[in-house]
């Protein structure tokens, strides 16, 4: 059984999707062994509701070292699911190839510092992009610079707003996140 640690900052919808796809067998031979949040959020409640060990480590200059101290040594994968804190380079290097993130755009476009949530979707509209989507990628010391594992796109229409793009991206995230987790865990 592969151990997954999930880092969250918000409502935890992608966390819930991962839990559900493990329960359904879509993600095979894995369990969520720990959920860590960097702020009070509903993601912690979701973990409690599923009797998953959970920890709150408030953001701060020692966040990455505190996180390193609580992640079990037998962790096979760390998944950033709506996680907004920036991890220190040393932390990323210690877990090279074992940390993944989902980003609400087609990286390398619209990635990097300040590119999260609705900021991304506004930027896509302002740039008059013809497509958008989501990317699951490896986490490296450079923000949103890790190798893409899976991407999926959709056409951006003249009628789209940042809100409609966000909704479309979320559907894609639900689709590709479990597939990417299986791929990284060697299940496919």
C-alpha cells in the first residue's frame, strides 16, 4: 500500500476527489496517510470526516522544516491539492520526484509567483488565449517549473469569463489528478 500525504490550504475539493477515487479503486494500492494544512480550512474537516490523520502547521519561515518533521519517512507521494504556500528549495530537493501539484492552466503559460486561482483565469482572458486547462506537474524549487505529468485542455470561447473557465478547469482537475497519481505511483 502506497502512502500519500496531501497538503491543502482551502476547501479540499481535490482532496475529496482523491479520497473518493482511492475508495472506488480508480487510484489503486494507495491510501491518504496524512493531510497537512498551512491555515485553518475545510480541507482539515474533510480529513477528520474520513478519519485521516491531519495537522495544521501555520505558514511561517519555518514551515518547510516543520513539514519535513511530520511527513512519515515511508511516504511514497506528496500531493499539493489547492496548497498555496511556497516550499523551500531544500524540501523540494529532499522529495525530488515524489511531490506533485495541480495547476489551473496549461504550464508553462500562466505559472509562477502570483499565478493561482482566479488570477490565472483573469490572465487567460486578458491574454485572449484560445485554450486553457490544467496541468499536473512535479514540484521543484522553481514555482510551477517542474516537468508536466499530465495536461488536458479545452477551448476558451468569446463567452467565457474567469468564473466559467474556473469551472471548466475544475472538471479537468477532477479527471486528470487521479490519473497522474496512478502514473507517478507506477499503477499505469
